[in-house]
């Protein structure tokens, strides 16, 4: 198990802004890799209600189970590597079998037995070291939606905010209030559930 504090800034992009960033950082197709995020919650979105999220990420042939929870002005990520067969079983049943994650979910007063699989989001991603942080450029596909996003992952919130704002200004990209991928996925899923 590993835990880390995630401090990141996000901004949704138009396709043209995405292409501008790709050109700015001199990226080509081989700089992008594909990852899949598979999302889980209860039918009444109990984790989402607590600003938390549960996912399994597949990157290459490795799977990682992650619970994200609010922590001060950031997110606490609890990560567990899992075997491919275990991941497939979780996709089929929705049953989380990792004791650490189950314990954390119970501490949130959520019944782990109510968790179910909601679907997946596929991202083509490029990462670039930039100004003591990591620029992440994403093109994501989920629930018949395609979107483009810039993320900036840092260890210092104040310094990171300045550098992120300067990058957006330099490339003439307007600041947009941007939910994280899990929230965007759940917002669409929630609308589909209630149609």
C-alpha cells in the first residue's frame, strides 16, 4: 500500500488549445500512452457525496486500486497494486476485496457491499517535467464524451498556482472551473441514471 497527497491544478481545453499545448511542448504521438480508469460507487453515489472516489487504473498491464479522499486542501490517495485476475473479478462483481480500502470505506460510513462498477474512462496521456512540477496533457473518452484537459501536479500549492496561471496566460488559454475526471464521469453517469 502507498499513500500520497495530490496537489494538482486542472483546466479543460478545446481541441485547438490541446493541439497548441502539444505543439508548445513538441510532443508527438509516441509521447502519449493510454490508460483506463474504471470507476466504482454505490447506487446512491455515497462516495461522491463525501467528495471521495474509488477507481482501478490499468496502465500497460498493471492494475492499481485507488481510493481518493479529501485531505486539507488536497486529496489523499491510497493506492494498492492488484493482480489482473483480481481486477477482472472486481469489474464483474463490483466487490472490493482489499482489506485496507474496505476499512477506509467503512470509516466513511459507507457499506462496501453496496459498491458497484459504473464504467470506464480511457485517456491518451502525455507527461512533461515543467518548472519543478509535472504537466499532464490528456485526451479522454467516456460515456460518449470526448474531452481535453491540462493538469499540473506539484508539491507546493502556492508556487504551483503561479506557474500554472503563467502557462495558461502564455498560451492564451482561458481559466475554466474544471472538475476532476471522476466527477466529470459521475456527473454524466448521474444524468444518465436520472433520465
